[in-house]
C-alpha cells in the first residue's frame, strides 16, 4: 500500500515548514498567510487583546471542537463523542447503533466526564520553571524540581485567576515552558449523533485510509450556571453563549482551495534522536500493536458470544484498534523510508559539520552518548515495563485499586508533593473519572486480559522479571488470583469504591480486597519505574535543551516546536496525491462512493432511508458541482496528528467547511516526519453533515442554530 517514496534524505528531514508545520499562536503573524491565499488578517485569527477565531475553538477531552452557534453548540467528531454516546445507550435505546437526535434543549443528554476548554491567555514561564537548580542535583532531582515548579505556578495562577484552569506546556524539551490559562466548561450535553453506520462507516477497514466515506461528526452543547459561570451539570443551567462562533459554508470546498485548521494536536517527535526512533520502531510499537491485536480478537469473541456486551466493550475495542492500525502504519512507513537510519546520518553530518568548532562537536558527542545510554537501558527492560503498564490499562479492577492506593498514600503528603491526579485541584475529577470507568467493567473481559498479561509476565526471561510477582503470586498461581478477584474483590461496585475513597493505606489493606493486596505487592516495582522515569525524563530534558540549540545552528532554519497538546495552526490546500506508481487519488469523495462500498454487512451498512434520499436526487443545496453529488470526504496537505480530531477546517474567509478526523495511512508517520508528497489529512465535508441533518434526520432546529436554513 505504501510506496517507496522517491524523496531525498534532505527532503525528509529538513522539508521546509512553509508548506506544513503545526504553528504555535505566537508565530501566526509572521507566516505571511495572505500570500498563500488567506483572506483574514493575523489578528482575525488570533488577537490576544480582542476577539478572533481562536475564541471559538475548544479542547474537548482528547479532541478539538468548535462553537457553531450562539447557543453553545459544539461540532466535533463522532469518534470523539463515542464514549458519551455509548454511556447514554441501553439495549432499549441503543443510540450508538441508531443515532441520537435531541428534539430540543430539554432532550439533550449529559455527557459525564466531558469538558470543554477555551484558551484565555498564555505567557512564557521558562525562567520560573527552570530556576532553583543546584549544580549537585542528579537528573531525578532535577526532574522532580521541574515538576514541583510547574505545580507551584499552576496553583498560583489559579489563585490569581479564580474559576480558571491553568496548564503549563513544554514547548521545547527542558528549555521552553508556557503557561496557558483556560476557561473550562463542565456541563457538556450530547445533542446529535448519526447512526453508527454513518459515523463509523468503513470501521477499522477504512481507518487511516483514503478514499474515505465516513460521516465522522457529532454535536454537543455547552451549559453554564444561570450567572454565566462554569458549573457541573444541573437542570437549572443555561446554554453557554460563546464569545465567538463560526459560520458554516454550504458551498464547501473545491480542489486546490486554500484551507487551514486551528486545533489541539497531541504530540509529535520530530526533534528526537535516532535512539528514540529505534526504540519506538523495534521495541515499543511492535509490542503494543501485537498485544492489542490479541486483545481485540478476544474482546470480539466475547461480543460474538453475548451481543449485549457490545455496548460495554465497543469503546475498548475501538481505542485499541485505532492505536494498533496507527502503529502498523508508522512501522511500515519507518521501514520503507528508513527514518531511523536517516536520523543517524543526520547526527553524523552534524558531528562532521562541527569539526571546525571542537567544543560544540565534543558537546554533541556527549549528548548523543548519554541519550544512547538511556535508550539502551530502556531496551533491556522494555518487556517488563510495558507488561506492567498494560497490566493496569487492561484491568479495571487493578487500575481502580492502584488509584485508591496511590490516593491514600498521597493524602499524607503536602499538596505540591502529590502526583498531579491527587492534588486538591484535581481530586474531585479523579474520583469522578475513576467511578465512570467502572461503567465499562466487564468481568469476563477483565479476567481474560488480566490472565493473559500475568502469563506473559510469568514467562519473562530471568534477567527481566518482576520479582514481587515471582515471590508473591506464582507460589499460589494465576488461577487462584483470578478466582479470588472474581469472588472477593468489590472494586467493580461504584458505591464500594466511593466508600473506600478516603481510606488510608492501612484501612485499604484491612479490607482484604485481593486487588488491593496485589497492588500492595507491586508498589516496590511501581516505585522503581517511577524513579527510573524521573531519572530518564530529567536527563532527556537537560540533554535535549542543549541538542535543540545545536540543531538550530546546524540547520539554520526556522524551528517549529513539536506538538504538545497546545493550540496550533496548520494550513494547506485541498489536494490529492499519488501513493503508488500509476495511481492518483482525487481529494473529494461523494455519496456515490458510499453506495458503491455498501454491502449490507458491517462495517459497510448504510441506512436504507439515506440511500433513498440519494436515489430521489434530493441533494440540493449540498451538491458538489464538479461531481454533481453530495461531497462526503475531503483530503488536504495540512499537518495534523492525534488531538486534531474534531478540528474545524476553514476556508480562506474563516468559514467552516469541514471537520478533521483522520490521516491517510502514509501520513501516520507524521509524528516523526512531515512531507508534502505523502502527508495528507482527512475531514468530513460540511455539505455531507448538512445534508444528513436536513434530508435524513430532519434536524431543523440544529440547522437553524447553524444559520443555514433558507
């Protein structure tokens, strides 16, 4: 599928970000976007002293969303709303399968755990974060001091801005830190979700694939207290009035149109070394992809035996499948493009370039040697560490037990010395999220995944074992532990967990819950990895801060910091591409392609009523003139990654023309390198969204909210 792209090493590693890049807000004014086709001024996009497009963008849990009405209506992806839809569904009202449509505000469903953040301001706090170092400090101590400085600034900021939420983001590792102040809306409600056959059309077969025909969109609404302040759900709350909301364009887009995105991309790793890339390529990603493949197969077998469990397990399967396919794409791309070797060559060229500056050359040699030693250590213990990590990610019982125990330990500490989740500012939401996770608990799935992971741990090689389990678990055997968890653990009961929440460690141990007993046994191992992670993190922050300066001197190009969950702008054009010799993909798909793919079997099912609307040619005014059909998917050469899901796609005038939701398979390696030849992102065309709302769902009140009703 992925062709051996004929691009040079220089193009791969130093491709100019004039044609890509995830640009921080501070850089927007200097990009010269008007010469690319932008019709808005920089101030109309981001204006710290006034109103701009940025004021209409929200960070919605791990996704992005945008306000599209004066009544707090938020447009995002179906897969971003998936958990909310799933939690609201019952066998009697299966909104996940059939879709959901609230006829009015009163019918909208609360989405527990969902929060919408709006950026208010930001400023550099690097000096405060990096101050106070003692030259005698080791790397672990440095990392813990940075962590404590971050917490201190956050607490001070939230005290200075009552009701706001503060976050510190690392822009360049160990070098540049920025404080962001957010308004956080706490009452988010589900308004509309298409049937799963529309919102997830093509399922995992089409995931990360172009051409695409998925209607990946949903709507939420934000609510606040009657006085306009953020508040948890209450029937008395009123719809939020945003400072800025976006006009959608029924005209959509055409090939080669200028477009741009504002959103919250997750993380990229474009300034890392070959040692990091080698660890990802040879160790971490293959391990996780293989593990998730097995887990998906087992969860699907459970659903085959009991279809009612689909509502409980669908999210777990979807998360794993998305990650697995993403990693497979990255691994294939890294192998075909030989990214790790190219990075090694780049490092060698840097060393050669500094031959005339022996001090810098020696500094770079030392930096690379230290980073190599860190990843060498990680390689030696990767199985042990990853198995322990996924032991908790795969078992709701053990994850809950760990949260209870760590919370009990941290209650005895000063607020700044606690883990972030257990600081006073986060305690309420940590408790709430812990209880929400129990809604996804299924005993058979928990037992099956846990049993497999314990068996994998049992057969670890002698030099890589988890000693605590050797001594305390395998004497009695895995079967007995699983039997005890099934018969004696009460941590699947939210009421019990709520009762245990404020217990100290001694009281938790005295409950004789086998899940808590296992956590107690594992705590020395968990502390070992916590200390190791702090040591590695402290070292890498120190080393990368020096490395980035040397890279700037070598490349003499403008540097864009890696994505880190903060708002970024990316821009480009509606543009196809050639993934292999003799093949060219057009950048816009239509509903005729949906019909061509429809087989009547999952995941290619289309509601008959929707097909009938198309057969009756009830398409106006949502038609794409060039193809005389309703546009469904759009493809563009913008630079996106995880977290950009749900980001609004704007035309040159700042009108909303689509919603970003995926990348092409070839672009899964965007996290490590971006290039205009192969990096393509995928969105759902606004015309498809409007057509479904209008002709299929009859959602007139939403169309009125969107101001597109004639």
